C-alpha cells in the first residue's frame, strides 16, 4: 500500500488473488476503488503475489509493483511492473521492466525506492542475493 504524496485521501493497494495480483486506487470523489490492473492480461500465476507497491513522490501517475517470488533461472517468474497511469479511472497500461534486471535471475526483488525528484531513478533490493547483486539501480525507470 502507498499514499499519494500530497493528497493523503488517495492511496493505492495491491492484493494477491488465486489468479495473481490486483492493484486498485481509492478515489475519495467516487468513494470507491478504481481497478488499475487486469491480471488476466498479464503474466501472472498463483505464486506471483504482490510484495511491494510504490508511487513516485514527484509523479503520482508513476507506480511500481513487485510481484512473485524467487527466480532460479529462465523463464523469470518474479516480475517488476510500472505504470504511468496510476491516477487514471480505468485499467492502466503496465510495463514489465523485469527483462532489464539480470540480477533477478538468481534472487527475488524485495523493495523499491524512488528518487523523490525523478520517478525514473529507482533502486531495487533483493532477497537471496549473491555478491554484487544486493541493490540494483536504474536511472531510466527499469529500462536498463
């Protein structure tokens, strides 16, 4: 769960389901949850439960989601997703940024930190890491 950086009545939550993960945003004007993820269209399985959800402090449309567990080779099971439509009123377009994270082959993503001034600068910590793969930094929102 994470809150809007300047409007504390808006927040996002993720939950695991039997089909994978759901992400929703509480909209105080609608007094209802807005679905932002259609997990049926995404690569999820029963083990791909969300573990971390973070909104960028400088851009509340940017949201990052870590889902899934450890990955012990190809294909990657754990995934890291981002969207630029977190304030939308419909299903958001989610971008799988996992492919740029070579470290994820032998570890599982645990948490994400976002630069308060630049939503593209992210740091990702890993569980079950090996030397040299404790924290991954991307200057471009997970592209590399």
